[in-house]
C-alpha cells in the first residue's frame, strides 16, 4: 500500500518537456498552511483562487493567464482532494473541464479527504516531510523559505536539507568563474574560503538541468536569489537582462540596473560558457520578462 508520503510524491503533473507546472504543488502547500493555522478542512475556492494566483505569479513561470481552477479541480484525480458537488458541478467528473465562473457561482469548497486531513492533523512530522518533498522536487532551493512564508507554513526548518547530487558541482562552477560572482564580481573570502558565493543552476536540477559547467553560474547569494526569482536573466549573447517589473531605489541601481545590458564576467574557459539551451529554459520558465529597454 502506498504511504501518504508516496501518495503526495506521485501526484500526476501535466508535463511537456521541461516546462514548469507548479499548480498542484502550490495548492497542496497552500492547503497545508491553511490547516496548520487551524483552518477548516474544506476551503472556499474563492479564497484559493486569489491566493493561488498570487503564488503562481510569484513562483511559477510567467504565463498570460493563471488558472487556479485547474489544480483545484484536478487534484481530485490524485485521491488527495475532495469537492462536495452541487449545482453545475453535480454532473461533472474530475476529468471534465470546469471553469472559474462555475466554481465561483456555486461557492465551491474543496479540501483533503477527511481521513487524510485527520491523519495529517495528528502528525506534524509527516506534514514536514511532505512539504520538504514537494519543495525539493519542484522548486530551486533559494525559493524554499519564500514559498513557506507565502503559504504561511512554519515548520521550524529554515536550514535546507538540499540533497547533495554532485558534490563537485559547486566547486567546479566556482572554479570556472574564478571564485567570483558572474554578475557583480563579489569575491569575499574568510581565511581563503569564499563566503556568500554559490553555484546556481541555470536550468533547475528539478527540471533535468545537469550538474555541468555550461548549466552553471557562480553567483553571490543576492544575485542567486534574484536569478531564481526571475528578476534578471541572460540573453543568448550572455548579456544581463533585467525585468521590466523590477524596480527600487539606489540599491536597485547599484546591485542590478547598472548591469543591465552588460555581459557576465566570463568563465576561464570558452567551453564553460552557459549553453544557450539552458539559458533559453531560464528565459521561458523563470524570467519574469519582458526585459527593460536597452
Ligand atoms: Zn553578485
């Protein structure tokens, strides 16, 4: 028999190549946060619609439309979600299409099935594992704390359990960029060891991004975070492109805007340069474009 944890691990995610579809994972995290605050099992679609749209805008790929009604309806197929039927929903199965208006018109509510809800309520350790599994599987590590805050989950687990996949990745990338941030050149060391310098995946490893130099960038903690949130990306010519949506005062100018249109600091060998196919993925799936005027 599948354990509860496996059941969450094996939710069916719409997949086309390496496109990101974080809808169901974000809905599950949103519901778990709601329950942790003592919320009722059945949650109104109206509330989920608003919250999930924000989450998709902040942590999902940029899309023309955001569709919170899809995961709300389709998570039923995974056996993890229940929607008491009424009105226009009465004759619909979980495979049928349902639209936002229909859900709103009948004041639809949804939530985990009673048995599951009760078991999770009694088992905060299990909730913690499920949350960690979902974060590890679908989101870059730099986003984990932000997502937890946004869904209101407090799990006393600020230290990331990030798995070590290739212990050499970090070293190889930092070496490739001579131990400095490819954007700002940050290179502070303590007794010879770099501090606040990280190896970023351009195409996330959660979406088959490999642990190789052409898929990596050495970035300071700040630029790593901004890169993973899609505040800036790279052009095919490896210029830094800042999003039109990004703004701020002097700090924004200093940390970001002045780099707009400039090339990254080059790695020490030509074959270490970011491969355009990974950059293209970042532009499509992470960057919150369009980019500012050049
Ligand atoms: Zn930097």
